[in-house]
C-alpha cells in the first residue's frame, strides 16, 4: 500500500503554516468546549449531523497509526466525510487521538474512566448566529483553500506537548 508523504498530502503549505493552523484548531476546540459546542464520538457525531447539520461548523477526524487497518472505522469516516462535503461542513483529519484527548482535557476519559471515542469530534456553533472566532475563521479559510487545491480532507499534524 502506498502512503503519501507529508508534502504530498499538504501540497504547497509550509510547515509554519501547518503549525499555525494546528494552533488555531487547538484554540477552536478549547474555546468551544466550555460552551458545550463539542460532540465527541463517531456515533454521537452521526446523530448530531442527522439532527442539525446546519449548526455544525467543523468536523475533526482523528486517526492513530493502528486505525488505518480498522475497516469499519474507515467506512464510518468515508460516510461522515461525504455527508460533511455535501452539507458544506469544514472537515479536517488530525494525526493523534491521544493529543486530541489532551486538548479536550482529561486525556480522553469519561467520568467512569472509560476511554472516549475521539475518532470524530464536531464543533457546533454555540448560538444561532454565526460564531465569530478568529481561530475558527483561520481553520475555515485553510479548509476552503485546501478544497480549492482538491484536498477535500486536509491532514493537520498536532504538535506533541
């Protein structure tokens, strides 16, 4: 199986620009969390997309190296990606569910100690009006520019902390 390199996946984007978008994504997630604007989990995301897709402003799909072999997860991702593209919802892939769990606090554990399904995270607009977050605008612009280069689901590499 052929795996694309970082440069091939991200086209003309410089490392500096990718780091800037990763930082903006982290800001979006940390500011949306206390507002109750985050949906976590593949099934929960599918339910939310079905009920109110117009309220979703961003879909983040996370995979670890082991997830590439999970056919069921890849099918879910394909369906979610198609739905998001059809409904003009910005979508990104990130390289680490562990890092995503750190960003969302608690390291990705539920209150009972069970791990959260961090493979899909939706960010919803917290109010009926459009969310005016500069970080969200930066991520949205990156997604729009990626689509212009036929990269419908760009990959962001989240820096380890």
